[in-house]
């Protein structure tokens, strides 16, 4: 007979391994009770944000609602506007009917300050906008077709947390009787509309961007710590998701099933679904929580120490500056001499008739004074500021001027972009960065700086479109790509992008909600005991 030997007992795991597993389970179990609530909220609100963004005024909306300029209403010259505002030069100056439906010059002020406003008819510097001016601006938004109801001033509310609005605060809040029940916010500094939000946008934001970005912690006693709250919740969230993934793998039977026939040890349906959804959607959960953390630029990991662009060197000296006797460049006398050579606003407006421009914006590129005339959404018409004729920039001269944008660095390459790529692309207007215009074609200027700086330029207008360095491009991978999946190839194949992100979001929500139920059941038992 063959002797039957008892099975050799499996060796007990080391004590440190047992303790580590116990702490792993405890951290995931108790931290997950709270964090799974945030996870579920982030997944659901993320789906809403795919289609409804945080309210903002896009260039398309702004141009659509501006009235065409009437040459008869603009008698003040750019020189008079600059003199009234105490400014010396024209680049950045704009003319549009943004204040109470009347044309005004907006003269750029210092960084972080609202522009000064000069009346387009009289050339007088205008005071801050009161309720009457704000209501007139709101009524002009739809050409006077709908009544405007003044709702008072607000420093900051649910829809106006953006730092870009800081120079315009306090804001006048005005509701319109249009079919979309639009709410407008008007700058108290300039009298122009700086934000619009329909009733649908406002309502969806309570389950969209407002809750997704934890804006309930903004505008109250938690405001100074809002950034830290988001960062540390995300850090803990990553830890909870990682520990849950490890626990899920440890509890899964890869070699043989449990006695129940399942490879998951859990008999309770909620526990089993949490285990299975965790294994299926763990990677995307960790990815989205981590990339959300990266959106906050934690500990300034993406902040660059690169020098700012030398915009004055790029703009160049005013035309014929060297030939002006008795007027040094940069002085009021030189500015007056320059403006004396400028075409009148009426001539610039008539240059685009019958499609009268809605906005004129002065600029300078390589010593050439230019005007960008916009008759509506889309690319502007480039005019000479001296004779109001259409002009085309010389590519060789533009490249030479662009090389001066980064003093001390060499322009090593100029890449012509005829279509969007991974680093230069446009998003839908409702998206977080959808308000930033990305015209094509564009130049990518590559400089040999220590930060590997790229500058984007519109070769048709000469406008600098943006700057990227190594930190920005890393953020593009770790935040924008991982969080929004805004790869141009995928974005170009809608609704594939929609189906994929909604499916993954629902899977993550299922994982989170089952965790909420399990956690609160356990907590309830503990409290009752």
C-alpha cells in the first residue's frame, strides 16, 4: 500500500507582511468612506463638463454681440485717446462699441489692471461705470431687443471665480428677458460685458464645473485654502485608489477559484461589484485623480523661470522715428508725431465697408503700425495704420523680428503648422481653454533656451499666440492629455471620444458609488455597536 502523507502546511507569512496588509486594508477602507463620495462627484460632474463648461465670454460670443462701428460716431483720434489716458504709444489700443452701445477706446493699463476708457466721440476720459451705464451695456448686448433688469453689484459669486475678472470687480449683475434668460456681468471699471451665462449654463454648473472644481470652498472662509484643499484631497485620493487596487489584486484568485466558484471572495453583491469594478476601472480612476492633481500645478512643479518675451524688441521702433527732429522715441512728442501719421478711425472703418468692422485693434510689428479689423467672428483683416489699406507681412522680416523675442537665445527653427498637432490645437468653446483662439496657419518658433522655449506666432497678423516651455509641455501630458484625452486624433473622431469617456466615467462612478454604500454600511454598524 502507498503511504498517504499529510499535506505539508503552508508557511505562515512574516509578521511584517501581515501588519502591512492590515494597514493597507484599513487605509483603503476608512479613507475610502469619504473619498469615494468625491470620486463619484468628480466622475459624474466630469461627464457634465464634457458638454457644459464654466461660464466665460468667448471671442466668438463677444464679436457676435458687438454692434458695427459707425464712422460718424467716432471723431476722436487714437492720439487723443492716448493723451487723455496718459499713455505714450498705440499697441494694444482698441476701439469698439462696448460701453452702453457707444464706441469707446480701451487703452491698456499696467499688468493686472483694467484698461482706461476714452469716449470715441469726445476724446474724454470716462469714469467708472455705474448701474445706469452697466444696464445700457447689457441692453445693447441684444441690440435693445430685450429688457435688462439690474440685480446689483457683486464682488464674486458662483459663476465669477475666475481670476481674469479681478481687474473688473465689483461686477454689475444684470438679467435679460431673452429666451435663454441670459445673465450678464458688466465691468465696473470699463462698462463692458465681461461674462455671460444662460440659465441652462447656470443650472448645469451646479452639477458640473462648480462642484467638480470644489468651488463651494471659494468665496467664503475656506477661500485662502481652496488650492491646498484640492491638492491634498487629490493626493489622498490617489493613495486610496492605489491601495484599493493592491487590495483588489491581492484578493483575486488567479490560480484557482474560491469554494463558491468565483475568483472574488466576496459573497455580498455590493462587495463583489466593488471588487470587479475596481479591477476593471482602477487604472482610469488613478489616472484621472492624478491628472486632476496635476491641473493644480502642485508645489509649482510646472512653473517656468524663463525670461518673459521681449515684446518691445519684437514690435520695433515707430515708423520714421529716426527722422523726427526734436522728438526722442518714447516721449509724448514722439507719440504725437507718430499718431499724426495715422489713418483716421473713419478711414479705417470705411476700408471694410459694406461689412463695417465691429472692433479695431492697433498693433506694431517690426516697426510697422497695423490695425486688426474684425467684422465678426473669425480671422481679422490686417490694415495699415497709416493709409487704411490691406497689408501682408513679409515672412523674412517677420522671422527676423521674431528672433528678437528671446534676447540671448538663438531662433533655431521655424515650424509652419497648417493643421493642429499635440501641442497646438483648439478645443470646443465650452471647454476650459476653449476661449483661446488658435488660428491656422501658425508658426512654432523654437529657441535654444535652457527651458526649451517655443513661441507661437500668427504669420498673417504678426500676433504672438502663446509661449510654451518644457514645464508647459509636461503639464500638457500629465494634465490635459490624461484628464481630458484631448488627443487631436481622438477629438477628430466624435462621437468615439464621447462614447469612450462616458463609458469610463460611468465605470468609475460605479466603482465609487459601490464604495460609498459599503463604507457607510460599515460605519453605521460601528456607530450602532
